[in-house]
């Protein structure tokens, strides 16, 4: 390479520069630049050091999680070239129904969670079927579902927030404690791990005695020592359960989209629906499943929202679909379909989440906040604009 | 061909939409006795029909208002109330008023969405001889029988004074504001600032949470991250105060901070005070029960005042069981 004549000198240079350049020019690189800019903003305007506190980041991640879960589903739909405007309303419906099941009817979470998730998925499947079978434009079909689900949420809740104050027949209220599942979802990973593992080990030790029990106790102590002294406890104490749910959704959606045949089909549909159909992709089924997945994730987000608010609010999730779309687009997924990915959406979620947090800790007034958010969204998308 | 078909489908969808929306339009009760024309009710009638035009049932407070009207009316078998919900649409509410006039109700209660566009429809109803009670938000001019409403500035001032008293005249307060482009948000803010004027109360952090609990929690988390020493949270509504409490609880700082909200709905603010979540809540009365009282007086031919300003009540842990104390 070094002894090459002058004609090959230029290509050699580009070969050397390529990995770096290629990364910066790739969608992921550009999305990361946008995220880095927002974090730099936080480092500059750190609000008396609030930005450097661990709690700020824990909260930022937790607050972004509900939007992130919605955005995962939105990514699947947008990659097919569609859009799902119903996710915010389905979130509210799920929150209301979940609160009714667990607070008012006292159902166990093992029953309530699957049913609510299923409810979300069926809402998505309905709007998916409307676009796939009846060829209603996704914008219209999901707009209809958006209004319908909001109405259903209001009917299901009687127009009131479903909270721990339960109305009696005579107009008075009785008050019941917050269900355990709400507290579980709204806690931190460390608390959950410690209480579960503690209970589990105590149970085992109480059942197993003798030298084996002693050995087991020693192993548990060793595990605990590692947990406490190797920073795991610190990390776990600063990650919310909601964030873990979000990351789990990201991982699942990524697996399906990047590693499963169905994911390939979604890209094919978004690239060229007719070509996909002609090459044997089951377009209708794949599309319906994409919308169903978006609805399912909206159901999950609804459960997280209800747990964090300790109530089911039929007005919750208003305009969340717009935030979810903004996250997906800032990540770099193409609104026309066919290009994008969940990894990009994860970066987009962090970008929007941190942007909100930086504006919030600096107590920026609402009007300027809206304007700044608009400007920054445009800037972020502009960095995505030029493609190779 | 294909284009024509999708247009038909589109039109069909839109049609379905409006049909659905029409079904949802809440007419909770249909009057059993058909109203007898648009005559004014000088002679006692067997059944009086009252039309209640609510601007928006999306807010729990307005749901409570309708409930208060309903509960008060239920005690009087000679009253029949027809409810209509305008779903936050001014023109829809105007249509509702006109429908009530042509149906010839004996009295109209309206909680208008906004003053200017509804002034004329209300005036027309009034001129047609139907007594009109305006609830909560005003209309312009004097073409109505009676206005019943509460005073947000007064409530904000009372909250400010109570907070100053609780903190001994000095302390660090977080203010979580309602939508600051709305009149209640502005009044609850300016009243509060009047209430703490001249004290050493310092508002260290203020943010617009747009009446929403989830926003309040986010903003409070930022305040907690930024300030290690917060004495009190003043939120413009109870869900806001509850959201702030949840944020403080997650940071294990809820014991050091007092939380004050406004509205005192039975299932929100009062429930939170009973559950020891909020330290105080100030009632923003709906006036629903008072409206029925005034309606009965009008039917009995009595004179009623043109303006009725409702008082507020303060609920704290100590007095919530006794129904709170009135604020003068």
C-alpha cells in the first residue's frame, strides 16, 4: 500500500478513512451524533450539577420508557410503509382496563396482564385488518381506531380515572391499597431482585438442612457478596423495572425484525409491496401482525403507564403517538417504509428522552420548550436527511 | 375505477365515524314527560324539564359537576334533567343550547366552553323566556338569569396563605402549574403569589404540567434532582400534587416534603388526603347542587341574585372526616 504509485494513493486514503467515515455516514452513526449533541446540551446546561446525578439519568430512562415501548411497535409498522395513530388511545384503554381488573376487581396480575396485552393486540389486529383486507389507508384506519379506542376507554372507566378510590352505590367512596403489581412495575430492579432472591434463598434454606444446607448458605452468601461488591447492586438500584420492560421489548422487536423471516417480510413490504406479494410474501398476514404487535406493545405501555400513575386515566397517552413517530423518525427509520431498525429507535428514544430531561431540569418555560423541541427535531432529522 | 372505489370506501368510513360520534353524544336521560311548549313557568307544573349543557366530560371535575346536578335533582321527583356533552366543541355546545330552546325546556343550565361564541345562543334562550343558569365559566353581557362560579384567585391566595402559615413564613416551594394559557391556571398562580407576598417563601422551581399527573411527576423528578432541600409542593390540581408525591416517594424524600393540591374531588384530592398522600387540598366547588337549588327558587317564582360566588373548603388530615373547613 505504501509503495503504490500516485494513482492509487487517493483510494488508499479512503480505505484508511472508511470505517470512521462510514460509521458517521451510516444511519446509526448519525442518530448517535444527534444523541451526543443532546447529551452535550445537558453537560453544558447541567442545572447546578443536576445532570450529573445518577437519579437524573435513572428518571430520564424511566420517563422515556413508555414512549420507547410505543416507538418499538411504531417502528414495525413504519417499516411496512404504514403508520399507527392509535397507540396513544390503545395505551389509555389498556391502562383503564388494567386498573379496573387489578384495583377494582382485585384480579391477580397473572390474569390481568395477559388479558390486557391481548386486548391491545386485538385493537392493533383490527386496524391492521382494515388496512390489509379492506385496503383502507393506514392513516385513516388507525385514525378510526384512535377515536374508537379513546371512546371505549371512556366508556370502560365511566369517564373517571380508575383509581384506588372506589365509588360505592350511595355516592361515597371506599379506599383500597395500591395493588402489588403496580408497586412492582414502578420500583427499581434492585428492590425486586433483593426481595425475590432473599425470599427464595430463605425458603430453600428452611427446607434444606444438614451439610448441604450449610453449603448452600455459603453459596448464597458468596453470590450476595459479589452482588454487593462488584457494582451490580449499584446498577440494579438505579434501573427502573419499567426501563427493563422497555429494553426487553427492544430486544424482542430487534430479534423479530432483524433475525426472523417475518422481519424480512416487513422490510420487503415497505420496499415494494407489489414486488413482495409477487415474490411470495404473505403481505396481508405480515401486515396485520405488524399492527397487532404495535397494539400489543401499546398494551404493555398502558400497563406501565397505569403502574406509574397508580391509576387508569382514560385521558392518558394523548398525543403520545406523535412522540412515538418523532422518536422513530429521529432514529432514522424512513417514514416511506423499507428502511430502518429497532436499534435506531432505541437511540431515538434516548435522544428525545434526554432532550425532555435537559429542558425539564433547567425549568425551561413551556412555550420555549415546545419551540426548542421543534427546532431540535428538525435539526436531528436534517442530519439523517442525506443518505448514501 | 380503483380510485372511485376507494373514494366510496373513504366516504363510508367517514360516514361511520359520524354515526358513531352521534351515538356517543351523551343524552343520558330522555325526558319522560314531553315539555309543553316554550312558555315561561309562572304556574307550578308537575314536572320541570331542565336542560344541562356541559362543555366537556373529559375532565373528572366536570363529570363530578354533572353528578352533583344529578344527585341534587334526584331528591326532587318533579325535576327531570337532560344532559348533553359538547365534547369540548363550541359549535356543538351552541347547537345543544338551540336544541334545548326548541325542545322548550323549563330551565337551562350551561357550563360554557368559552364566553364569546356562546353569549348569543344563551341570550336567545334567555329572551325566549327560558331562565338560564351559567355555571363556572361566564358569558358576556347580562342576558342570563344567574351566574354561579368559584374564584380561583381567592383559592390560590388561600393556598398561599396556608402554605406560608405552615412553613412559618419561610421555606422553599415547588410550584407545579396547570396549563398557563388557561384562566384557572393563571388565577391559581397569581392568587398564590399574592398569598405568599411579603413572606420569605421562595418558589425555587416552577413548571407547567398542563394539569396532567404524568407531567407533574416528570417535572417533580427534575426539581428533586436539582434541589436537595424542598419544603412544600404547591400543585394547581390534585393529580399534579399526587404525581409530585409519587416522584418524591420514588426518591424516598416524601417524608420531608408537604404536598398541597386544589379541586378536592371525592375520588381524587379528598381520597389522597385520607390516604395521607396530600397534606391539604382546597376545594374548587362544581356548583352543581347550588344550580339545582337556584333552579327550584326560580320555579317557585323567587328572586335570585345575578352572581353567586361559591366558597371554598380546606381539607386536611385533621378535618377531612368532618368535611373540611370553609374558607371565608
